[in-house]
C-alpha cells in the first residue's frame, strides 16, 4: 500500500532581499516578506524589483515566497492594493498572507491566499469559514495548545486547507488581530502595521483608587507586566508534526540577518532529523542540502528568555511565560564577578569573553544595565570608559552581543545550499559525447557534442574529466555522482566545459517549466454562512469590500474597525490567555485569590488600563476607559 508523504515547511521571516536569500541558504522551505506597503511590519517593506530577485532565487530550490498584505485596508487604498496584487502575481509570488477579508471580494488574479494570524482564527467556526472562503493555509493563534492544534488541523483538512503554527520568536500578549491598544492609546494601530508595542512598556500595578498593590512575591509593583518571554518550540517540533501542522513559522520580520541565519538553521536541522526518522512518511517541502559552517544555537540570538507558551493545556509555572524585568535581551549568563579591582572586573567565566562583547547585569534596584567590553586580560574584563559597572562581587554577567558569533554569522559562506546532480558521461552510437544529468528535483536532460570522438588518450582521463564537470561554483549545483563510461577516449577540455554549461542552462530551463505553482481555492462559502454574525470592532471591517464580503454572506454590520470608527466609552483593547493574577499566584479560582485586590489596573504615562478576568474561558481582558 502506498503511503502518502506529508511535506513539512519551515517558514522563515525576511525584512529584505538579503535576509530572504540568507534564510533560504540556511534551510528555509519558504520565506514571508513585506511588499512595498500594507504589511503588518510597516518598517519592513520591499520593492517589486527586490521581491522579483527573491522569487527567482527561492524557486531554484522549490522554496516558496509569501508576501504579507496583512493589514486592514482603507477604501481609498483598495485600487492600490488590487494593482499591487497583480504585480506580485506577475513576478511569481506564491501566496499572499492576508488579514482584510475585503481582498476576497476583489477582482484579482488567482494567487493563493493564506489567512494571517491577524484574522484571529481562534475557533473551529472561524477556521472553517476561512478555509471555505478560499484560504489554503491558516495561521492559528500562538496561544493554541497541542489539542487545539489537532482540532484545527482536523477542521482545516475537512475543508482542504492546512495549518501553519508559530514555533519561535516574540509573543504578542493579546490575541493577534484583536489588539487595539496602540490604536486607542496612541493612534498607531497594529492592524495597520504600526504597532507601538504597548505590551513592552513599564507599568505600575494599582487598585481601583490608584493605590500601589502589595505583591505576593514582595517584588516591585512597577514592572513590564504585559511583556512576555519569547516562544521556543525547538524541542517540541515532533509533537507539532504529530499534531498535523505542516508549516512551522519563525517570527521576526524586523530581525537581523544573523538572527534569521542562526534560528533558521537550528530549526532546519531539527526538521531534518524528524524527517530522517519518519520512515519515509515525511519530507521537506523544498529541495537542496544545506552545509553549515557553524553550529546553530538559538540561545545566542535575541530573546527575552524562552517559553513554549500554552502548548500544554495546563501551565504549571506562569512566571516562565513573562519577562517582567526587562523587554530587552538579557543574554546568556556567562560569568560572575569575583572582585572589582580599579577599572577591571575580575570574573569567573564559563565561556570565553572577547573584546567588543556586550555584557549586561541587574543592579541592586533590579534595573538591567549594559556595557561594552573594551579589553580582556585573563580573568579581568575592562569595560569601555564611562560604563556603569557592578559595584560588588557575586553579580551574574550576561552576554547579549557576542562578537565572535556575529563574525561567524556575517561570513558569506556561513551556509551553502546546493542541488545534488548525478551525471553520466557516455559515447553515442555515432561517436558523439553525451552528458546525461539528473537532479534531486526530478529533472533530467541530455546534451551531446556536435563532433565525434575516437582518439585514444595517452594518459588516464577520468580524473581530469570529473574535475571539469564538477566546476559548478557559480551555480546552485553540486556534482554528487559521476558515471564515466568513456574509458580512454580523449575529449578536449573546452568541449567538456561546453557540455557542462549547456547542461546547467537546460536544467534551469526545465525546472522553471516544471515549477509547481499553486493557485487560489474556489470559495465554497454558502450565501447565508454568516447569517448569525453581527460584526463588532473586533472584526476589523474597514472598507466597503469587507462589508460586501460579510453582508454578501448574511452578516449584519454593527460596528466597523476602530481605525475608521473610533470606539467610545470602555474599550476592550486586548484579550490574552496570559493572566497576571495567575502569574502572581492569586488566581480567582483558588484560595489565594485575596492576595491581590479584586480590581486591578496598570498605570503608565501613556494611560491607565483596567484588567478584567474571564475565569470561565481562562482569559484576561484589558480595557481602556475613555
């Protein structure tokens, strides 16, 4: 019985062309990247020319390019978006990652559509709706447990769609697409690609009349209360594969090239191991082998500490979810101070420290302080002049800028990705030389010389012929096997070189013709599918085409998006599975609930936020009272 092979896709972020190409070289099966506008990271837009080059490079390996058009769209922008989609289709972009359902009502080419995490697909009904409406791939919330992911996969597969899950990177404290804090408090909307990161601010925790709250852990009441640690599911990829997810997404379209190289390589290796142990049931979604010239280590790239978030339905230690002390990258603990000696810190280090490294520590007030290492002399570190350094022994030092690691990441040959070739060199019946070439993508071609050859060489030729045929350095190809059947026939080097060049050119042409482009699914959504829906500002309806989509399927438009119709009174600006009470050991479902006041507020210069606790659904809701 034939077993259906399931393809696994490692989806890496790219802020620009260089990062996209680096991601592919380091093992990505697909990249997601911003267009010139309308992406959820406004600072990560790219020109059509650059996107064309990314598409051309990615497709050589069968890797796919997804462009983010995942903001809500205003009426006066619809024509621009429509024209942009046509351009993206024409240059070969594989799919659009979309938030605004108005795009479903546009007259656009049949480009494949993926539902962004901004569509807030947190229920089976929403997943089914998106799949039936024409989305091929749906990004489920980061908050989903394994069981919820399994249920999402089941729902999606029933409607011919697949599920994409986040595996690494920054966590939004709110369900994505349902965070209105930036829009309400600052006028900068996450749904418009301008997130002001309200969750990374420092807040004072107070009661209903503004009094500071005494905390159960006796710590400071002023912390980064909404700042979460970063996701890391490197050790749990096999469980996600078993749950049925097919695309594994690394967050970070604003991250550096070195970050993307390192993290992509780490996850690519992990996926390769899962595939190798699958007994042929799994394969990677793209082609080529990646040769790394470094050892990937996700802990050496920016992070706020790691959590696998709510992958388990029951979270035993909520404090591991948050990064209350600082929203910055603390770094890896590498040393402790032993003595302060003049301008030097005498330390006991667990790893070598280098000139130029960035080091940080927490002072006695709990503030994170950083400095640059000017010079290292044995166990003595000399900070750059003017640095604020620890005043006592016993302080843990963290490294958040590793010059040696960055130097490895900056090398152009930090990774090489290649397509393996098998060649056969033979002589035809009419004595012409024939080169048969096959690659791992399933292409095979044959080229032959015009001349005939019958002269006998005076010296062995096999080594020389192989040396000529494997000179593929300016291509993506690598000669793996050569079956040389010419024996002692002499063939001039220039003729072998011409055969090789012709073969490579024909291989490129063959693959371009055979590339499997996916197209948009036809909508299976019934006309009354939304007859029970009355939209609120949480549905982000921002233009007449979005209204047309909803109303055309039976919905009633009660409220439009906050960005076009600002909400008044008490506005729910966030809903989060992260619960501050539970993190502080004062869950309302337990006997410890009285450790904190019933009513809690977060106060900062930017505004005052009221917290409510939906214990039935185990959610925390954040309100701003106008």
